[in-house]
């Protein structure tokens, strides 16, 4: 299995949208049968 690292940079003006962004990325990864190992915010 290949391993990837994803780093997201968010504009501070959009910091209130971070939870929604993370949920969207997590759903996309899981739909593609991917796994998430460690999530730091």
C-alpha cells in the first residue's frame, strides 16, 4: 500500500471552516478505501 502525507494550509480568515474542510477530506479518503493514521490540527 502506498503512503501519502497531506498538508493543508488554511487562510486565517477561513479558520472557522476548518472542521468542515477536514470532514470533506476525510470522507473523500474513506470513500476511496483509504485510511487516516494520525490527524493533527
